[in-house]
C-alpha cells in the first residue's frame, strides 16, 4: 500500500492461511463427496440398463443417470474454482495490511488481487459485520450506484475483488475480511471509519 499517513489495520498472516486451508479443504471434500454420489447413481443406472434392459425399469434407470450428471459437473466446477483460487494465491502474495484509512478515502487489500482497492469516502457506507460458516466477517457496503467506473474508485473490476464484493446478482457477497485475522478490534475500526469519513461510514451489525 502507499506510504500515505492514516489509520492502518494489519493482517494476522497465520489466521488468513488457516482460513484459506479450511475453505479449500471444505470445498474439495464437498466436491469429492458429490462426485461419489453421482458416480454411484450413474453406476447403478448403468447396471439396471445392462442387466434389466428388457424389463420396464430401463426408463427409470435412464432418468437416474441423467439426474446424476449435474452432480458430476458440479464437482468439476468446484475443483476448477479451487484450482483457480490457489493460482491467485500463488500469483499474489498475502499483503501485510488489510486496509488503510485516510482523509483521501479507504484503501483495501483483497486476497488474490493485483493491487489495492481505492474508494473515496462518498463511495462507501462502511462495513457490515456478519457471521458466515461460524466466523465473523466484515462485508464491504458500497454506496448505491457505485461501481468500478465511478470517479475516484480503483480496483473494483479485479476478478478477486468481484468474487467477494458482488459475485453475481443471484448470490450474496461473502465478506472481505475475517475479523479474527485483523490486528485491530471491530469497535476501533468503526471509530476510525467514522472519524476519517466524517460520520458517513461505519461498521454496522
């Protein structure tokens, strides 16, 4: 990040690495479990088709096979997502600073992003603290109508940032920062937000 003076929130590297490993492990285990179920269903359907092809059960076997195919596809997609995420981590080393607040605005680091996100204070409402998979996260709340092309905004169009800020119109954002991975408590971050933004931004619960 830049050397501009301001309030800095650092990163607990060990906590972040543990979180990455847990997320990756859960994703891979879920993918392989889904594959096992799908493969078992397809194998059962093929068995019925081969051994009972002259009975009236073959349409049900065919339907079972078709129903299991999406599970196999979802496994491939999940493993591809995990592989892409690992490539991001390898390409972009973990930064030591999570966020920096100054009169200029809010500067944020994001896992897998090539450079920090820069947001003027008028572009954000602050953060919302929420619980996800048993862990408290800080979710970035942008002001209405703010996007990657908004004046003064930089870095929102990076794939890694889009994945945590607004993954798609059908999905809810998953949060930018694991609270226990930050070296400042939430109430102190809230005070700094309100101070530098002139009361425009805060941590909401």
